[in-house]
C-alpha cells in the first residue's frame, strides 16, 4: 500500500470514529486498530491526533468544489442562482456527512480554533464574487461578504440540524428552498 493510500485509510478510520465518539472519545490506538495499522504507522503520517483531525477537516471537508455549480448562473435571479449553488454545496455535505457529525460531536476541542472560523472557509472565497455581482448591480441591500457569510452559516446550520434529526433528502431540500426564499426576500432591493 502506498504512503498516500495509508494516509487516506487512517483519515477514513479516524473520521468514522470521531463522528461516532467525538474527538475526545477516540485514542490514536483505537484509530490505528480501526485502520488496520500500528500506532507507530499512524504517527509516521500524523504527528498528533490533533494534526490528524485537522487534516480530515481541511483536506476532505474544506476542499469543497463549487466552481462548476457557479458556471451557469443568471446573475439576474438570486433565488434561482442560490438554488443551483446550494445543490452543489449540499451534494458535498452529503458526501461528507461523517465529517459534519465529527464536527458536531466534538466538545470544546476545536470550537475556538481559528483554522475553523468562517473567514477561512473556502466556500466564503468562492461565493463572495457571486454576491459581489449582485451588489454591483445594486440588486441586494447588503455587502457581498456579509451576505455570503450569512448564506453559508444558514445553509450549514440547516444541514447540521437535518443530520441530527436524521431528516430525509426531500425534507432537507424543502427546508433549504424555503430558507433561500426568505433569505432572498430579506436582501433583495425592492426597487
């Protein structure tokens, strides 16, 4: 097995365990056992359990790719454009449910860590230019960065609640659609 394959195997094992037990509830020994490797091999790839945790979030969750979802937008109908964008984001969230659960199950270990603040979220960097177009056209009554933060936090919040409640995809989509409608009504210029 290649070094890269071993690294991914360790991350997947840790992701599974962290999502079930939280960061504090999992030892490196347990992660190694789950991955089918020795604890020494784990430490050859990750200096600490914290480094492993952060690598999972950064490499597997924060590497969201939504550029393809932004390519065919109208930039004239905010609600329809946000529906297209949210479909791409939700697709990524669904792929990474265990990482979201992992983040929800942690106690206080990383809640204050600046690496996980909204300002470092790649979604923010990718979506600000979208909202800037609407701001430049004077179609929204809020600064692009504020609109982007609010939209991302709102979408993540809905998805986190849906995971905790084990909601079906149809319910999640319905809530997101309703929320996007309310969001748009709040920030669109009415003139």
